[in-house]
C-alpha cells in the first residue's frame, strides 16, 4: 500500500512538473509571438522589403526608361542613363519606398535619395495636366511660384518669400520645360530635398544638393557620426582627442545656429550618430533631415 501511495505521489508530482513545463513553454512562445507582432507593427517593411542590389538597379533602370520616354529630366540624367558617369555602387537604406543609394559620380562618392521609388507614385502637378496641346496658354510664373510656396509651406510648415524659393523652380519656358516642371514638382514633395536646397546658403551644417534626375537627387557622401572612423580620421591618440573636441564644438555650434540664426526656429529631434555626418574639416552636418523641423 505504501509503495502504491508513493507511486501515486511521484506520478502526481511528475504530472504537475509536466504541466508547469508546458505552461512555461507556452508563455515563452507567446512572448516571442508578441515581440514579433510588435516588431512587424513598428517596422512592417522587415519582411516585405529588402535593400538589394537587384531591386536598386531595377529602380534606376525604370528611372532611365522614364527619362528616355521624355517624362522627366534633370542635370544628372545624362550621366546616369547615357554617359555612364554616374554609377550605382550599393544600397544604403530602403524602407516603405524610400531609397538611399551610394554611387560614384565623376570620381566622387555621392548619395542618391528619393522618398519613393517610382516617379509615377508622386502626385502630378495639376496645372501641367490642364495645360495640354501646342496651342495651350503658358502657365503664369506667378501662379507657379504661388503653388511652390504652398508646397514648401505644406512640407516644412514655413512661410518663405518668393525670392528664396525661386531657385527651386525652373523659371524659363522652352524645350523640355514640362519635364522640368514635373521633375521639380516630384522633388518639392520631399522635405529633405527642400531642406537641402534652401538651407545650405544659410548654414554650413546642411549638405547642398549636387544635382537630380527626376525624383532622385544627389548629395555628398560623408561618413556618419563617429570620430573613430579610421578611414576618415587616420590619427594618433592626440589627434583623435583634438578631432573629438572639434566635432563636439561643431555640433554645439549647429544646435545654437538652428536655434538662434533663423527667422523661424529649427528644432533637432531623433539625435543619433547615423543622422549626422562629419566633413573632413570636422564640421557636423545633418545627413538625414527628418531630424530637423
């Protein structure tokens, strides 16, 4: 009897242990499922999009096809699509259509950017759709500038005088003018492009736009964030310390500059190394400008 009771006790303990193990495993599995669900909700592109060379080359090929069809234009289109002077190297970033590519342009490393991968995905300029046919009246420049000012205000939340936004817009009518307008309109719908175009004349902490083709624009490629980047700073310990102090002072100067030197206050957010780049003279520049608003 005692032996039977002992066997039943061991069986009960074994059953409880198994139930506990199953509950623990179920809780562990549920935790991982919940974590995966939260990750996919925060970053839905994790499974659906990958930054591949094949996809990047396909996007640039479509851009060049649109250029050859006469749908878009830009100062870099000939070098990219005809002359082979602008050569794709690798994909740096891709999420929800935003594409950031590294390329070589006439011996210089540049970054090609676009908020969306396809030119056709940008809403077209309504005035261009209304102005059709060879005998159609030209679009008044004042009306165009008013639309540009409205788009800049919508993008940046800033009211700017016409003379400051005129450089963003092709002013002369002529061959290819419609393509220039369509291309410029796609660029104006990208807040980083507007920042990079308007602010370099006012700040040494903003990278200038080097050129564009359709909805893609190019800026200088700079090392992100760290003063310990050996290719950029091949320095001894003393030189490293001096570089770090220069970079720190430049960052403080940038913060003070954005806070005080504009008629509208600019704010920095999402402050992390990859959102800023360091020039060879140790000047800190904003390389991703959603961090600026």
